[in-house]
C-alpha cells in the first residue's frame, strides 16, 4: 500500500488535523512577502535635489526652498492631475511636481542632497545617498536578497531531506526575525546588504518547507491547496506591507514592525510536528507513529496496530535493513529524473524573472481562485504552460504596439500579474509532485536556487539596464523566456493530476535501479 492510499483509507485526505496543520504552516509565508518586498518602500524613489552651500544639515532642510541656485537647476514643473506644465512659481503646491538637475548644482557636483519628505520621512535612499552615481546600489541591495535566497535554497533544501522539515522551518523563522531586526539598526549600506541577504537566506526555509509539509499532509485531491493557500497568504503579506508602509514612513521602524511577528511563530516548535511522510520514507516508525496517532485522535479515527506493515517496503531500503542515502546526484542519476530535473530547472528562473517587473497583491486573489478551480480539472501542465504563454504573448506584443493609454496599460498589468500568479501557484504544486519523497526537499531547494538567477538578473534589468536602454531591454528577454518555458512545460514534463506522490526514484523510473546501499543503524520498529 502506498502512503497516499494509507492516508486516505485511515486518516482521510483532509481531516481536522490536516486542516489545522495546513493552516499553521502556510501562515508564516506572509513573513516572506513582508521581507521580500520591503525594499520597495525602504528604497522608495523620493524626489531630491542638491543641498545648497548654506544648508549644513540636508536632513532638516526644506525641499521646496526658493533660491536662485535652485531656480537655475529647475528643469520643469507640471500638474499631476491635468498633466500640463505650470509655472515654476507654483512648485510646492499639492498637485505640482518639478524636475531638477539632481546631481549637480551650477557647475559643481552635489556635496549633499535634500529629499522630499511628503511621503516617506526616511528611506535607505536618503540614509546612504543611493542617488546619482550611487544609484546602482539600489539593484545591488535587492540582488543581495536574491543571492541569500540562492544560498538558502541549497542549504535548506538539502537539510530538509537530511534533518527534517520541522527543524529547517524553525531555524529559518528565527534567522529571518533576527536579520530583519538588524536591518533597522545597521549604520552602513554594506551591512544592510549582509542582513538583507540573511533574510533572503531564510525565505526558502519558510516558504518552500511550508508548501512541502502541506502537500505531504494531505491526499492527492487536496495537494493543489499547498501552492494556492501559500500564495494567498503571500499576497496577503504584500497587502499588509502596503498598509504598514502607508503609516510607518521611516524604513527603519518598518523593518522592526515586519520582523516582530516572528516571535509568535516560535510557538511552532510545540505546535507543528515533523512530516510523517518524511519519517515513513526513512522508516522511523516510532516517530511517525506518534505523529499519526495524534492525527488519528484529532480526526476521530483509529489506526491499526503496526500500520507500517501495510505500507510498501521499497522506499529506499533492502530487506537486510540497509538504507539508501540520497544526495544531489540522485536528481540526475537516472533518465526520467534527469529529464524532469533539467526541465524544472529551466522553468523556475523564468517564473521568478518577473518578480521585479510587476508587483501587486490584490489581483493575485482571483488568479489563485482560477488556479484552484482549473488545476484538478484540466491538469497541471495546461495551467502552468498557459501561465507562461499569456505574459509572453502580451509582453512580446508591447514591442510592436504604440504607446498605450493608462487604462490599457493597467489592463495589461492585471493580465500579466494574474498569469504570473498562476505560474507561482501551479509550479509550487507541480514541482513537488514530480520528485519522490526521498529527494523532494533537495529538488525544491535547487529549483529555488536556480530561480535566483532570474531574480538577480531581473533586479539589474528593471532597476538599471532599462534606464539606460529603454523597455526593449526588458521586453525581449522576458517574453522569449516565458514562451520557451511554455514549450518546455508541455513537451518535457509529465502530467501529475490525480496521481499519488512518488516515494522513490525507482518508482519514477518504472524499473528497479541498481544503486549502492550504505549501511545505517537498524530501523526501530514500534512495538
């Protein structure tokens, strides 16, 4: 009997226990969104100008001060409501914005900068002068977060299969909380990058593990919920961040507020048990029995004595008790595993590529509902392939279309953002179903690692290269990669709808695979 069959026949696919645990592990994904998008507000593009020689403390100077030197550096002013140019004397009015020659005053380079505090009282841009010839630091800081995610994906991916999902989940929550707090007090920008990278390092240890634990708890027909519910909480985190940033205009205090809730999740050490499926894959029957007996009690059912004897005993172990140790190489050691691994390694960077291109949250909600309704009706492949194809076509069309009006641009934004959300939700459902339990966390970790290539590239393209070469430098690679990902999904990956989660590599390959077994201590059998 497969574990999925056992789960369905004895505990039910989604009983009370699964619902409670599912909710517990997906809620912390909000923290990932809070930290991932916090740089949007910390580095808010605040209007600024050169400080005058008489302004000895630019921090307290009035951005709208009148001066002959400032007037000479004024380029133009316009009314943001009527979209028309106005007189320079109208600057400082609520609906009037002005452009300055921002990096010099007269013939001299600025020695300091005065920022407009009408929206943000203090930003990282102001604190460390991330302007003019230092503007590239904005992309460097965001790339630091993704570099941290890259490293964390490898480390936590491997650790999740070695020491367990629960320990990795808890370590990541603690690390994210501490590193987030440290971002509020560091005195120099490079230290900020280090701690921002540390929060990125923790990101996959929370989000990826939440999806995996959720999927390993439930039966086949409810696995789609892992990616969808995690996505909903992630989107909710973005909404909360936007509301918090509206009221907290000092980026340092904003970091404190979004990091503090991590304390609440320290209680998870006692509330969230280890993944029973992972324990079963290692034949740690005593520990698995404790978890499943608790689940059975909450669900109002009973488990048979020595229930593990009903399970197939081919999960990486021989009859003599020796157990296979799995490693990264097992992802590419056999033909079908190699094909699946290389295909999803291509898909993940393309999915992540859009993170810096379009941000939003509310449009994700209906998109996630659509994924939920379709993914078990038409399958994983059509949803994922369609999610790649739609933004690819829309972005490609932008190359040939004339400048669009505001409403058409918003419509495109909603279509592309909704499609990208569909990609995220379906890829987090699809990928864990492709890989067996013995290397599932390792595979997800490496997928997330490879994805950071797209994220880091997107940071520099959207925050730096586009300013130099225009939107064409973003539209071409984004659209081509998205359409390529659609084809890879359709032709290289299997459909997993309504199929049980694979437990071993042999099961995926369809034939016994001769692999060297490494002796371990005899597995304990519960009495």
